C-alpha cells in the first residue's frame, strides 16, 4: 500500500528482508514527521469508533480514564520524540507522578492503539511502524516499577 506522504514499505515482501536498525530508525522518523500525532478530539473520535466496532471485547477502551488532555500532550511529545530517551523518560515520570503505574499503563496503551503507529498502522503491514511505542516502553524502564 502506498501513502501520499511517505512510501510505506511492506518489508515482509522485500527481497532483502527486514532493514538494518539504522534504516528502521530513519523510516520511523520519516513516518512520525509525515503522520503527526492526532489532536485530543481526533483520538476521542477514533476511540468512540473503535468502541462501536469492538464493544466491550476491546480491553484498552478502559484506559481512557487515565488519559485526559494533559496526558495527551505528554503522549504527543513522546510520539514526536520517540528516539529521545530523556524526553520519553521525563514524560513517563510525569505520568507516573500523576497516576502511578496504572496511569503509565493506560497512557502507553493509548499511544500504542490510537496514535498513527497504532490501530490504523495495521493497514500498512509494517512491523517497524507498529514497534514505535516500544521505544517509549524502553525509555520508561524502572519508572514506577515499569519493565519493558
């Protein structure tokens, strides 16, 4: 599939296989730039659409209570700076201070499912895009008992 803003590569079909880590990093940076983090309202709308489609069988809808507009801004910073360990760690510490490990887990899942690298990224069949939240998780190691 192609995307008007960036060529999305289905690496599972590439003859050389999956890319080197440097290629992955560059690709994720381009993807983040081409696919900005949605507004709070856009995420709220997407969450409502998923709720209608999946109903109670989708467990991550409960994490909405841990999100909120302040945490939305922090998740946006982490998405925009996913390779900056200091930024991701600082945002993780703020989330932890505000609501503990439960809030961290909730915000991680909101980022994981409702950011451009989440729910909608499945259409790209590109595990590199879907792995972006892992950068955040690794940065949080040790904060509030978080283990990646």
